[in-house]
C-alpha cells in the first residue's frame, strides 16, 4: 500500500492553478474497476482538501425507510452520537461537508438532515486510511468499522467488514451477532455535478433494517465552474 505522500501528485490545468490530487481512495480499488466509474465520481474522490478547505454537497433526502427494529437500533445508537438517521424523513434539505482531519490521516464527514421541527440531525464520522481493508470509519465512543471499497454498477460502494470498539490501549473486535449487520453506502452519478447517496443496513436474519436515499449537488464544482467560466 502506498503512503499518503506517494498518493498526492501535483498536476495543472490550463487557466487553473496547480492542484494536488488525493489518490487514497483510488489506491483501494483495482485499476480496471476504477476505470468503470463515471469521470465525475473519480474526480470527486480524488479531490485533495488542504488545511481549512472543505467540500460541500447540498441536496435533499428522497426517502428514509426504517423498520421497527431499524428504528430501535437508531435510537440505541444515540448513546454514541446518533450515527444513523433517527426518523423516517423524506423530501427534506440535507447538507454534507467533508474536511481533512488535523493530522492529515483521513477525512471528517458531517451530514445535516432537516427535520419537521427543531434542529437538524447532525451526523459526524471520521474516515481513516488504515486497517486490514485500507479504510476505517469511526463514529462516537470509539465505535467503528473497517470498510471494503468496491465498484458495482458504475457506483463507488463502501461496505462494512468488521465492527470494533477502540478502548484505551487496545481494540475490541465485535462478534457478528453483536453488530447491526452489513452496512453499505453507494455513491452514483445522476447528472451534471449531481449524485445519489444510498445508505443501507441488512441484518443476517432480520433483513433490511434501514435504507436512506438522498441526492446532492457538488457545490464546490458548481462554484469553480462559475469562477473559471470564459469571459464573454
């Protein structure tokens, strides 16, 4: 596995300053699979974020389907920061912001979901490029999972492999019967600067517990398209 310094290469484009491309996600996917992704998806997941920079995606939640057991799971996980949608929301605004973490070893993802009343639900997670699969995601109270990165039907897919809890001095790996099941997140292109996000959790014997679909527009790309548009 290449280190972070080897996976950032300077490039330049006409009329634009030199950029650094982040190849850490790309390094986790076979070259032939990566080539199947739409160019916009490849570009979005090789975007280098510098200190103080963020990538912002704005859109809406199309639907959130929670079974009774899925709803109970989401409420229980409020104890570790509510990393799952806690209500059956649909057709509400949503914003996602991605920043580089302070140590430079991963990314911080913040998701905001509007609700019928009160404050939006805020979900925070940290992606770190390490572990047996090359990628881990952590939420609150040390709870996290290793993620396998795949390409399926021209979508970039993140699928949980093992759950763990980081405790002082050691990591506790959770047996499968203590986990909510397999979590899958897919990112697929839907149009100019727009993409679909789908989150799903399936339990081995209870079936699908949760499914959320949302659509977003890359606000950074939209801003850059205006900033670098040719003068009339």
